């Protein structure tokens, strides 16, 4: 028989150590009860159970108990027991108080138990099923007091801590909901640690701009179509075609006869750049039309316009076909048939072979490198066609018997080799996404070979730069000025191969490749063969050799009297 405790239900103390209860009762009875009543209380208290509970000795202010009458026991009348005060800290180590507020946090209970506003009536409103050591715990239904009362019993600093926790929880919930909405609307998510350093996809950025405009508006359609063209890749393709065109060694580059020729007219360059831009846009749009399902599985491409349904498939097909026909026609009419054929071939390789090959074999990377090497040939053939002396067919423009076409193939080799140290670290950073999308890349099919390929092709830039000097395209100083950036690329490739992309080696090689190509191209343009000699002679007023030859030929064919009159 458990002792009755004033104002509290007996079931509340099923897992309270009754030895400690008896000791507490003895102490309180010795202070306030007569000896006869104390004897009856000792008889009523049963022996302690075998399982002992150890409690911390906490000295806290006493909690005021209610003035309810003491429950009667079978052995003694209830009226003979006075009120039994218990220390508030006595019950803090028990489990029943941790469920009063429904939180299980004893830190808040410790402060709430110290307040005199906690009454026995509020404790009596809670029912709990006892839990014994060594047995399964069974929780019964509990009726907790009002939340307002439990919150008002907290100390001020506890209330502030609870408010901060609730604010942090609400912020976390809001962020989780926003992330879920972002994923459902296919907005670009944050990349992983390996891809944080990669630049955002330009198509995804333009798709976001398109989505911000009203539906069916002109700006929305224009931004979505520009996104289909992959603007950054298209700009790189056009620049790689313009540099060989500018470096072509046209005889008498600064003479009036050369300026009158169509090769230096802005119209030819305009047709070349416009046609190359349209062909590149067509190939990229066809690429997006082929793989919207794989684009939706990758973080850098899942915000593209066809994935987000910013454009219909019919509109994308019309855009791709229209750009392809217009670009090929511009190259055919404004440049020459050889360049037009190369532009159409690039569309077919990129959209017809490279794109479907990505699902089949890792050889797709080499096909893509061939696609990247064709634009320099287009620029070279465009310049060679304007100064051709024979029939101007593809044999003369690309395979000249005198070896003058070697410069175009050297530039094509530079762009072909550059694709590997650029794409290998890029694919390594998102290899898990490639794998999940079913695209076969060396980054996950053969990681060791991935590093070897990047290193192998980074070593060929030094001989290629020497070849440009030997072919008479650039000055020999180009070898010395391009050597530092070539060695930088080689060093990063070695690190990428040894570490297999870890410890930031993939990031280092990627950014080295991003800077490598424009630096090499600018150095080649700045050191074109004979350019600074002609500039110096024009500045100091020294006649050019070609001008002397033309003057001599003019004097031989002109009567002496006319020449003398002209010299006067």
C-alpha cells in the first residue's frame, strides 16, 4: 500500500523511489505531526521495491502545495494527516514531470518547478503510466494543462531561448519548402562541393530571364530562343573561326590592291560570322531537342527552356531548322561552298552523331573535339578562298600543293586538343550526374584514363605553337611568349592526373583551360608574321617592298614622258 500524498494522485508516483518517499515523510512528520500520527504513517508506508532509482540532490525553493485534504488510507483516517510539503527539485529527475508540457525538456521544467505558481492541482491533471526498469515502457493518454499556463511559468531567459529555437525551426521549414518548390519548378539548384567553382550555364540563365516575362510575350520568346543557341558556346565557336581568318598570310596585306580585294571587305567577314553563328545555334538547338530527359536530371541543365516548357517542341524545331538553313545559305552565298559544306557538316556531327553517342560510348568526347576543330578550318578556308589563284575548290583551300593550308590545320589541332583538358575536369565535377542521367563519360566509366587523356593532349600545345611559327603564320617570339601559359596547363594536367581530380586539381585544370585558349589566340594575333614590320615602316614613312615592286612594274609599262610628268 503506497502512502497517500495530499493533493496528488497516487498513480503519479509509481516510478518514484519509495525509500526516498518514506524518508521525506519521516522528516516532514517529525516536524509537524504528533508521534501517534507518525507511527500510523510509518505503518502505512510499504517496503521499497527491489529496483532503486537514484536521484540528484537539488536544492531548489519549495513549491507551494494545494490545501486539499489528505486522502484517507485503510489504516488511518484522512483527517489525521496534515499537508505534506515536498521540495520542487525532488521530482526533477523523474520522468513524469518531463511530460507535463509535452516537450520532454527537463531544462524548462527545472525553471518552472522553482516557481511558486506550480500547484498540486496542475500536477494532478496529468496521468501517466509507470515505467519500470527492465520492462517495455507503455505510455498512456495524458491530459496536459493549457499551453498558455506552461509558457507563463517559464523564466524570461527560458522564454527567449524557446523563441529563438522556434524562429530557427520556422526558418528551416521555410527553406525546406522553398527548396521543394525550386526542385518542382526545375529551377537550378546549388551545385555540390565539386561544382561550386563552375560557371553557371548561360542557357539556364537566359531561361530564367525568359520565365520572368509574361507568357506569349515577345521578350519571353526571344530569351527562350537565345537560350536554345547556348550563347557562350556559340561565341567561342565564332571567335575560333575569326582568328584564323585574321591570321591568314594575305600577300601585300596593307596595300591598296589588297584593300580593294573582297578578302578584306567587311562584307566577307560579316557573312562568315553570321553564318557560323546560325550554324552553331542550329546544332545546339537540335542537341537540346534530343535530350530534354537527360537535361532534367542534371543540376546545370535542368533549367533549360525545353525542360521548363518555356517553348513548344514545334517552335524549337522551327528555330533549329531555320537557323541551319539560313546559316548554310549565308556561308554559301557570302563566302564559298567549301565553308558552307563545313558548316553543314558541323551541324550533322554535333546533332546527329555526338549527341546520341553520349548514351552509347565515351568515344563521344572525341567526336565533340572534332566538332570543335572545324570552325578554325572554316575561317582559314574563307580567307584562302578570296586569294585563291586556281579553281578555288576544297582541294586548293584545305590541301594546297604548296603547303599554304597547313596553318588552318594547326589551328584546328589547337582547338581539337583543347577540348580534352577543358572537358575532362568539367565532367569529373558532375560525374555522378552524368552517371545518373545515363551519359557515358570517361569521368565515371574510367577515371584513371580520364586524367591520362587530359595530360596527353595538354602536351601537344608546345609543338603546335612551334608549328605556327615554322609555317610563317606567327613570329618566332610566339614560341617564347606562349610557353608560360602552355607550361601552366601542363602542370595542372599533371596534378589532375596524379590526384584523379581530388584536392582541387579538377578545379585548377578547368580554370587553367578557360584562360589558356584566349591567351594563346591573342598572343598569336599580336605576333602575326610581318605585321609589326609593316606597322613600323608605315609609321616612319619607309616605303614597303611591295610598293617598290609595284612602282617598278608601273614605270616599265608606262612611257618615259608620262612617268616624268607624274613625278613632277
